[in-house]
């Protein structure tokens, strides 16, 4: 019974070394693909329209000069991937059009990059922001706890919405220097409505 366990323990280090080697090899393939295929493709067929001065569709591809820059902006490159897959980039009116095989290699590379980044960041939720109640949530919480709708947070500044339009996401609920004071005033407003019954409840 001990021998299989010993064999497993002995093979674990070699498995981690193999995984590291595979990861390094994948990163090198992506780097070579970017240098030999993707960057020349972008420079030849995309940058003429998508560069610093008034880029078409507000998409400036001239700033992505390294693999790390592309990997750091997956949302933007997802758009590029979708346009290439749909055959919308470059548009019909463009002066230069890449061979279909070359576009296919860029599409394949972008898919490989997405897969590599997904595996590399598996289990990582990304930045986790401190969470606080928005002014509206604070009002509702006090109402639910007390049964009285007194809107104690009416003096708290309006919370900004995030890109998706939600005003209760952690990344948009920053704590400014003014907010603790405003929430303290709201708590005092709640305490002013407290009534002690004769039985102490």
C-alpha cells in the first residue's frame, strides 16, 4: 500500500516540472506567433485605419506592440477576433486584403492566446474590491430592519454607475474621504428615531 503512495509522491515534482516546461513552450509559441504573424498582420492591414489620430471605431491597434500588451486587453482583442471571424476586418473598401489563410492563422493565434490566458489564470478571480452598501441599499436595509422608511442616506452623494450601468458593483463603490462622515450622519439620523419601550425592548 505504501509503494503506490511513494511513487505518487516521487512523481509529483516531475509533473510540476513538466507543467512548467509546457507552459514555457506555449508562451514561446505565442511570442513567436505574435512576432512573425500577428504584429506584421496588424501593421500591414489594420494600423492604417486603427491608429492614434482618430482611429476607426475608437480602436487604436498601434499601441499593441508586444504580446503582453495584447494579453492585458482581452476585451478589445475579443472584438478584433469577432470581426476577423465575421470577415468584417479589413472592410471591403480597404486597399489591402489579407489572404484567407493568413487571417485564419491570426484567428487561430488569438484563440490560442485566450486558451493560454484562461489556463494560466484558472482559479484567480482577479482583483477583489472591498464592498460597501450603496446609499440606496443602506436606505433599504434600515427600512427592512426597522419597518420605517426614513431614507437616512438622503445626504449621501449619489453613487456612480459602472460601465454596465450598475451602481451597486464593488469597483464603482469607492470610499471617498467624505463618505464615512455622511454615513455617520445617516446612522445618527436613524438613532434619533429610536424609541425605548417600558419593557426595554
